[in-house]
C-alpha cells in the first residue's frame, strides 16, 4: 500500500499545481476535513451463521480526507466539474469470533483489531441550478478502496478493489447556509483479499456499496466555507473462491458492513 499512497500524493500535488496555473473566478476548490468512523462489520457462513464481527464507536477509527476540484465549464444555469479525493483512516475495533479452524462458537474469542483504510477517487459532476436556492447534481467516478485488517502480530488481511461510482443529489441554499442529500452506488471489481497466516490470496465474490451523504455547509466568504458531512454506508461482499494450502481448503466468507462517517472541514476556493 505504501507505493500506492505515494503515487496518490504525487497525483494530487501535480493536479493542484496544474490547476493553479489556470485558476480564475474561484474555479478551483480545495477541501480538508477531519473524519471519524464507526464500523459494524459481520462475516457469515454459507448457511447464514454469524462467524465473526468487528465493531467500533464513532471516532475509534479516524483520519482525514482531502479533495481538489476544478470547474472547467460554467454557465448561468449549470456547471461541470472534475475532482480527485483521498481519505486515510486508522484505528481500533473490537473483534468477536473464534480461533481460525478451532470449530469454537462465535464470541469464544474477543480481541482488538488494528485497522487502516484508504479510499481515493476521481470523478466528474454536473450541477444544474434550477433556481437561485435549489440545484441538482449527478455524476460518475472511478475509485480504489483498501482495508488492512491486522487481527494479531501474525495474522493480517488486506481487502482491496476498484469501483465505478455513479451518484446523484440535491442541494438547497438559504443565505449563507446550504444543505443537501446525495446517494452514491459503488460497483466493485477486481475484488481481492490477501491473508498473511496462512499466506493466501482470494478472489472475492464482488463488492457492492451504497452510500447516502448529508452535508451542511456555512459559506463564510465567497472563497471559504465550513462544512459537516455525515455519510451512511452499507457494504456487501460476496463469498470468495476456495483456495487449498497444506492439505486444507480455505475461503473468505460473505460479509456486510454498516458504517458511519462524520466529516468536519473547510473548503477554500481560488
């Protein structure tokens, strides 16, 4: 993941300087926010039996998100924008499950898991200003998501995939306040999971994510705003293929995760 992080930083910095060279009329926006996350993750057997779970309260997993946008087309009633974003989070969650291969029931083992997340995307958005106070937006993005799950000093798992991300939303503005709601579907592909003990690679049975975001923004100045955004996310991952090693056969169970993100930050326009 270190190489990919370095590459993402380089892309964002390069894009920032490229856009700065053609900046005019507040067409460039840069946002930075603190992010807190709560997680409710569960794995189930083929028969629907709960195998293990990861739980965290809001703020147990935290980090930041930054994004850069450029409005390349602007008219009285609509505008077009491209953007890139990067979110990195880390923190602890409570694991409930059992020792791998023991046959013990769910909850026989309780421990602490160290987690790290990275999510990045590039997207296009079109905004239609229906009236002075009402606007509609739709768009599509392409992203990468990774979750490193460190269950112990010898057991580490990495889930990762790419995704297409169509979205739509609506915003209402009143004086300096602005509120909205948007929905985004993420269709994951090239879904993989790598485990360290035993050292195995799995092809996951797909990843589907549905998110609803509720942002509230205070436009402090023409070139500065503050916001709080709450994102509700439901993630479903299908059961993986079967992999044999050392005379044993392994698979990654299907899972669901209901997560909440709270983002508090500022937007700067150039």
